[in-house]
C-alpha cells in the first residue's frame, strides 16, 4: 500500500503514474517517470503500462545512485530502454529533478505529424513559455533518440530554474524535464489540453 507517510518520493511517483493513466495522459503502451532525490534517481520499471496498468507499488521502482548510475535497489534488468534518456538528462542538466515521458492522445497527433504544438491557451503559454517543438526524428527507444533528447534539454538548460521544459518526440509522445515532478506533471496536463483545443478549434 502506498501512502504519503511512508517513502514520500516513491509514493509521489506512483500516484503521478496512476493519475497520468486515469487522465489519459499516457496509454498502456508505456511512458516512464523518474525523479532525483537525496542522491538517488528513482525510475519506473518496464511494462508499467502494458502489464501493470500503472498500478505500481513502492517495491516496483528502481533506484540508482545519481552519481555512478549504478542500480542500488531492485532488478537492473527491469530498466526500460528509455531510461538512458532520463539518466542522460540528469547528467547533462544538473538542475533537473524529474523527467517524465508519456503518450498523451492529443499531443500524439502533433507528434505523429511532426508538427510544433503552438500556443492555444493562456495556461499553456504560462507553463511552457511558448510553442513546444518536435525534436529530430530518429528511431524510438534508440541511443540516437536519447542523444537528441539530451541535446535539446541541454540547449535550454538555463530555463529549468524557471519552468518545466517539454518537447514532442515524432511518432512517439512527449518528454518533459523539470526541477520537480509537480512542474513536470503540470506541463504535461496543460500541453494535452492545449493540443486538444488546437485540434478542436480547427472545426469551428
């Protein structure tokens, strides 16, 4: 049972994953969450969506030493292929405290069309600071994708102290880096609403 009196960070990751799934901000095909806290990086495991439907328990999370990236808790074979993307962002941009990757349905329309997500709502402009671009298209879950994501966030590293930073991954989804998980989730939620408004406004 996950409760906020027992291992706050683990429970926050778990509850965020469940909220993402319940709000259709990610699908059963995947997504992943990581948080850096007190010298450790906590990462959600493989099959969090496909097998567990984001009903994770505290013992499901994998913990790594934030400096050496050595797994110190749980099974290292359960790290997702996209974990290199998360870990690389932490190394490249020290101010990042959370990385969130998801497959939100309306954002996916823009990602699959390789289109920039323009600003349609005040909230999205406030939290994102402007349009959300697609990174260069490369093979999903590949080392090349990790490099593109890391390079993008490194290029915007000066903004992390002020706001969460997000990018669309062509044909795949969204990735967000922020100083904490609350900021990352808030941008994800507002990006999805903004994408929905952008698409529906074309019907008017």
